């Protein structure tokens, strides 16, 4: 049985939109694409390589799937666990509009049984069913307690605008920290395991 993991690049104020380039995702008038690039270093790359080395399959939102499909087939390297796995392992795309995915192997998951389909795919894997980017999908999964592990890479920059991973109105959830490291450029990498509903208290008077 596999597990569903979410790996996301975040600013200090929680923005996850368009980390890798100015034109990656300008929706909503976002003007700060590429905010990750000045902080990319070898240690960050090593962590990402570790994550992709555990992949059994990918679960992506349509927008992220299309962004990846426009880049990774032209940058293929079978020896590279990132490019090699993205181009060769199964990709499941949660979408109501994508009908014929051109970048395979890919399967579109659509409809009222999406949750059970995701669980079925995950349970059939030996490795991880990995979500990368895919903001709307990530929020949908978190709201249904479907994420088994979160890898949050937090960069030393805040933007004041952009799509955030944890929106107002999200499900209050407690987590256990299972791993932590910091790269030379200041990227704080934390791995969390959700443990259930958040609890609350007060300090003694």
C-alpha cells in the first residue's frame, strides 16, 4: 500500500503560485513568478532528488500537468530521477476539462467518485502517489484528510500576493514534524504527517 504525499514550494507568507518562472502562472494578475530561483541551491536539489526517488506515480491538477507537459518531454534524461520519473511513471490528472492527455502515460480522474479513485490508485502502489504544485487539488485533498505526508519547502521571501496553499476556511489539522533541514540559501524544508483535528487550550492563570 502506498501513501499520498504533497510536496510544495512556499514563500514565508504561504504563496505557492509560479515558483519557477515569470510566465509559469500569471492567473489573477500574479506578477512575481520565479520567486524560488534566487534561492535554488545544491541542497534543495538533493532533497527534491530524494523525493522523486520514492515516486510510484503522480497525481496532478490540470494546470500543473499542462505546465509540466510543456517542459519535461523536452528535458528528458532517463538517469535523472526527476525528468526520468515524470516522463515515464503513471500520471493521474484530476480534471473535469482535460479529455485526451497527450503526455503519457496519463489517466484523467473525473467525476463524483474522484475521492475513491484516488484512494484506489494510492492503495495499489508500492511507492508514493506524489502531488507537486497543483494548488486547487492540494487544497481539495487536504480538506478531505487524504494527504499522508507534506513536504513544505519554505523560502526566505514574502510577496503579499498570490495563491496560497492554506486558504482561509481550511480544515484545522494538527501535524507531527518527521523531518527538518535548512539549505545554505535559507530554504527551510519540513516534512509533516497529519495526525488529526487541531486541538486548543489556554495557559494557566
